[in-house]
């Protein structure tokens, strides 16, 4: 099918969707990491309109926008369809994909960044949007379906496939959402602000990649956890790369070094879920998060 390249960033959940789709399809691709703080000429040429990731380059032809890329992948490599085969179910999947991106994501941004009356409206919109999604996943292991197909949700609902066979008695459990915020105090505070909005509807766990410079973070998280019933998990990492002279190169390496610890933490959550009927069922992940203005 020709040469496939993906221009992306490890801190973008929109890029993660494309990686999952390509891997589920069994498509080999070259990953080109983009520095979002210093965008390269490759990205500007491949996506001159928005200059954003992800961009899929197939046979030297670029395709931009994550939902558009997913449909392209699904139509070209159709052996393992991402969307339901039934046209009505496929249309519903596209509807919820658009709903997640345009309603959930944007209202969550507003809830964390706006002030005054605008913030109150955004908070109300976010709660309403996530309540709709909560109903959609009721009694299901995956968002919208009973098996992995549609990857187009902002929630990125999934289960660790290695643990799938051990998951039992999920139907009547409260849904658990796992936040994995980008390291940095602003990103963390934004994730916590969003978690506070959802804690009355979902069980919330936040995986913390804590930077050494933020010594006051632990006390803040302890106070939030006690007041809001949010579970914080501090990821242990004995092999943190040195910053060096270029912080922009350090940041992706720092995130990459935490991947095994994230996987171990998620596996532990899944083990707890299968061991107790009272444990919340793992419903999905909120990746990256955003910075307050």
C-alpha cells in the first residue's frame, strides 16, 4: 500500500488515536516526532492550513485532522474495520466522535480556562456532556461497542488487551476514568480541575509524572484527594533522563521513560477491578490535558 509516515507528538491524544488505528490495522509506519514549540518545515508543508499534528503522509500525500485520517485509514485498509459495518451504527459512531471533540473537549477547556459567568456555563456544559457519555458506556467494556472498533472518541475508551481475559463482573460497577496529565504543574492543576467536575459521576484516578522542581505538589494533591475522593498515583521512575542543554528534547524523553510505569499502574488497577466486585470498572483514559490561561 505504499510508504506511510505519521507526523505527531507523544503528548497529543489526537496522535495517539492514529497510532492505535494503524497498529490495530497492522500497518507499518514511520513516526516523525514533532516539536510543537518549534514547528518544523515538514509539518508546515504537510499541513499548511492549520500547522497542527497529526498528519498522515501516504505515498507523499498528506492527510490532516485526526477524524479525517481515521476514516482514510479505515477505507484504505478495510480488513479490520474500525467503524461498525451497519451504516446506522457507523453514523452513530461518527456522531459521538464529533460530540466528544466538539462538546466534551471544548467545554472542558472552558471549564478550566474561563472565569466568572463564562466559567460557570462551561462547567455546566461539561457536566452535561460527560453525563451523556456516562450513559453510553453503561454495561459495556468499550465506548459505543462491545469490542474495539471505533477509536474516534476523545475519551479513547480501551482496556489493556493483555488483561482483557481477567476482567469479570463489569456490568454493575461504577465507571473509572484514568487521567494521565502531561508533567508540569499547570497541566496537573487543569487535570485536577476537570476531575473535580466529574468525580460525582465517575471514579477518578490521576497518574502523576511529577517533576522534581515542584516540591509543593504532594501537599496540594493530598488536600484535593481528601476533599474530592480523587485517587492520585505517583509513578515511580528510577531512570529519569537528564535535562541537558535542550529542554525541548528532554520533555518527550521524560514522558517516554514513564510509559512502563503507566502500563504497570493500569495493570494494577485492572487487577484490583477483577479481584473485587466493588471495584470500579476501568472505562477509559483522559490523556495529556491542558494549561490554564
